[in-house]
């Protein structure tokens, strides 16, 4: 990130230091700073109120017993954490989150990079293709998850009807513990490809065309160019997409909530966010939910730090 | 001109891919207009023989989709307006005025950008619930429901995003200092310089932030889900999810509701693609 410092107080070079000059400059500086603080204050109040304090509160509440009905609060040490890790459902939800991320992120990324490379060529209808791939990203997850739910309908849904044409007897996707997570992953890949493609496309456009000239002279084939030139040059973008997608995937909620209510068949699709939601807002065990949130936060932090390490200095450029 | 076979292949692959992306939307629209007999037929009827437009008014008879739609629209417009007002000011101050502690504040705002939703949502709920003097609460915020089930809670907490401040700061930074100085020599006040000279020059950023804020607000689900229980305060995404849980098999009505919940964004996107793409690409690359 570039932090450009402004030419703050332009030194009056060569100007004779008249008696009125310094005072006027000081007044101007004061007025500007006053205006700046006035403009900044509403935002600072809002961010402190709705982000700063809540984050601190999450950390504090996770180490206390807070009874929301009685309004009492007592120190708990690590009790909440021992409690959640003794909870089978919570541990399963961690596993599901990891499985979900493990399948969603690489698949969507691979598809995204291929589509981006194909779309990077000059061609007719390019903007239309791009719009089509990006459309799922900007539409509401809830509404579109309902459409997928309808397509996954086991008896009269589109999905199984298409499978039947190939002689495959489709399962009861969303109510079968063996397939529910797979269905959620399919929806997420479909929804997630667009944004990743867009970031890749932006990165591809910054690769100068001359880069490919030597390869053209050597007569390198398309796939060869992709593996030997494009992909290595996309490394910074890849790491960036990877981090963002992981963070997103770990926080998946909407499609899980809609497609497989109540954690899915036999809790087959319950993820960390869903457990936090359930603990906090249907059981009202606030402190426990905060402890769970911190575990999720720790996962995200570790993932971010690891990928920063892997990218090294590359990431500082963004 | 000879058509290269590789071109044909390229278009073929992209067309199939694009089709897969579009099919759910098309299926949603078609299903929302099917008769009861055709929607429950097996194998599915691809092209209905009869287009049942009355599914839409009928769906609204089952659930107040009109109210949900209006609520979502009010909230999304509210968020967009407030976010633009607060974030342009904050971004401008951070970009154009040197003062002590500026970089510290900027770093703090960057940090808030990276805070995941789930690290703050539980206390946010408690803050809303404990708002003093609201919803039957006493001066310490006890006894009642505070801001829960009110317009306040739907609009205020989500009205400012650190991302918008960041975006505006970057745009204001790129403006030349001469403009500002010329205006100052003309005797303009600091707020007039901000409002009349500098802000008109960051219109692309305004368009981008406005669209992304509107989109996020329209599509938001978790926050309105946890803070509202009253039917007349439901936003369309929550209303839709609630409707599904009651009327599990009314697929035509569900698809009509889904269409209402997605069409505004789709239309907005198709007309303003450029800004969306720019916004998400810069948000991605920075």
C-alpha cells in the first residue's frame, strides 16, 4: 500500500519572513485540523461503538460467565474453552468447516484462473461472459440458495432429472447426510467463482504482452504458456485470492443456514459459524458463543499469518 | 475472414460455463411462472405451456413480500446515504489534512477492516439490546429490549464500513494539492473545499462505494435475522428464509419471492457493471 505524505506546510521558500505570515499560517493549520477532526469524529465514534468495543467485549466475555437474563458476570478463566472442546457438535463443526474450505477454495480457484485466462483474450461478447460468471457473486445468497434447494429437490428437481437422463439415480441431496455437504459445496463453488475470476482478470491485465513474445518465438503451445509463464506471474494474485477465499470460507453461513436448516441431517453440515449462531442466539449462552468466536478468530489469524509468511514481501505490495 | 477453430473452441467453453452460471437464474424465473400442475410434474417441464403471472400476487398473499421489499429498499438506501456521507468526510480528513495521530487512526481503521463478523456480532447484539431508554430499558439499559426489533438496529450498526473510508482516502490522495490551495486562496472555507472542490472529483469512487454498500445491505442476512422478530420489520432475505420454513413445498411462490429478492440487484448490476467490476477489482488488489 502506498502511503503518500502530503506536502503539508509548504515552506514559503524565499519569501521574506513578514511579521503577519507565521501567524496566518498557524491559524490556517488550526482551521484545517479542526475541520479534519469534525469530519472524522462521526466515523470514529461509529467504528469505536460498533467495532472497537464489540471486539474487546468478545475477548472479555469469552473468559467470563455472563448470564444474560440475570445480568451477572463472573470471571471464568478458561472454563468456556474447556466446555466447548468437550462438546462433540462443536468439534464436528470445526471438522466440517475445514472440509468445506478444503473442497470449496481450491476447486473455485482452479476454475476461476482458467476462466480468467480464457476471458483475457480480446473477443466478442467478453463483457457478457464476464457478467455471467460474476452475477452469482452479487445476488443474495439466501434467495439463490433457495433456487438451488429447489433444483436439489429429490423427486421433481432439475438436478436429479438431468442425472436421470444419464441413467444415474440421484440421491436426496440435502436430506442425506452423505451428500448434504457436497451440495453445499457445489452451491458455494458456483457462487464463489466470479469474484476470484475478477481478481485474476485484473492481475492478468497487468502482465505486459511482451512477456509472451519470447514464448511465441519459441512456438510454445497454449497450455505450455499457461503453466510456464502465466501461472508463475499470477503467484501474488493467487496468494491473495487464497487468503481472502479461506477467510470467507471459514465464515460461511447463509447458504448453510438456508440449504440445511438446523445443522443439516444428523448435523452433517453444521459449521463453526452456525454453532456460534445457535449458541448465542437460540440458547443465549453468550460467553460460550464468544469463546467459540475466538476459536474461529484464531483459525483466521493463523491462516492469515501463514500465508503472509509464504508470500513473504510480495504481500506488502498490495 | 477465416474462423479459427481455436476461437470456436474458446467460445464453446465459455458459453457452456456461462450457461451453467445462468441456469439457476433462468430456472428461478421460469419456475416462478409455472402452474401448480406443471411445477410438480416429473420429469420437469422446461418451458411452461401456461405462464401464471398470478403467482406473484398470490405469493404476496401468503407472506407480505411487498413490506419485506420496502424494508430492504429503505435500509439499503439508508446505509448507502449514511456511508457515503460519513466515509467521504473521514476519508478526506485522513487523506488531505496532516495532523498528529493521523497515521495511527488510519492504521486502526485498516485493522477494523480485517475484523471478521463473528468476532464482533455477539457483543453488537448485546449493545443493541442494552441501549438505554429504548424499548423499555432504564438508563443503564436494563429491563427491556433496547433497539431490538426497531429501525434503529437495522440501520445504525451497518451504516458505516471501514472499507468505504479506505477507498475514499485512496481516491482523495490522488487529487493534486494545487486545486485545494487555489480554492483556499479564493477564500473558500475548509468544508466548502471538501464539498464543492474535492468531492465532485471522486465521483467514480462514490459510484463504486454506493453500489457495493447497496449490494451488501440488500443481501445482508445474519444481522437482520438476529435482531428482528417482528414480521413487519423483516427484510426480504429474512422474510424469504422464514417463508421457506413454513411453506416448504410452495415452490412457485418461493421462486417468485426469490425473483423479487434478486431482480433489483441483477438489474442494477447489468447497468452499472463497470463500477462494480472496478470496485471489486480494486478492493481485491488495492
